[in-house]
């Protein structure tokens, strides 16, 4: 008889526990139903797509920090959309330095042709067959020089040094609101 009593007691405890769990589950469900679908904290949270975009941008920045660029220009700069006076002056100086310009031609006392070439801020004296800054002089005319550079033959005419571009008077008067 006692074994039957213990078995009934165990079944009663199991039923009571199931009833208590059902009540607890009902209480939790009522708490969840009180939370609105659009929470006031929705604006503060970050969606999964936005979070993945942020992580991708951070990875890209880290990759760029590790990359060694072979150019002197900043690859992240937006293509010089707005150039100020200093940028234009620097650009002009760089263009002037990189111009392979025939300054003049002459003949020495033996009648040999000489070309004076300005490149990288120095004046080079060149004769036919000589190499000036990687360019082999092929022919020197009265007002021109023919040279070969990387397998391409080019003729450069006698030309004055390029003049500095004139500043636009409208942009020079005021730069308020430029930025």
C-alpha cells in the first residue's frame, strides 16, 4: 500500500509542477505582449545590413592602411574637385618640372649641332647620339630636336617656358562660402 501511495504522490507532484510551469509561461507571455512592436529604442539599434556595411568599411580602411601606394598623390582625395591657389601653384610647378623642353639650338666652333634642353630644373647640353634623362638624341634641327624614348621617336619644337596661368579674378576677390 505504501508503494501505491508514493506513486500517487509522485504523479501529483508532476501535475502540480506542470501546472506551475504553465502559469509561469502565461505570466512571461503577458509581459512580452506589453512590449510594443515599435519600441522607442528602435532608432538606437543598428540593423544587420548597416552593421555589415560598417564592418566592410572598417576592413577597407585597415586594408588601405597596410597598402603601399606607388604614387605621390593621395588616392582617397576626391579628384581635386575644389582646387585652391596653393594646389594650382603646386600643379603648375610639377608640370613645369616634368616638361622636356627645347630651350635653344646652337652650333659649336666646329659646326656640330648642340641642343640645350631644360628638364627637371636643369639645363642639359646635348649633341646627336647623347642620352639626356633616358632620351637618346637622334637629330638636332634649327628649331627642333628628335629623340627616342622607350622605343618611341618624338620631335620637340623650340618653345618658350610655359607661363603661369592667370588667376580668376572672381575667385580671388572672396573665398567666403567656398567651403
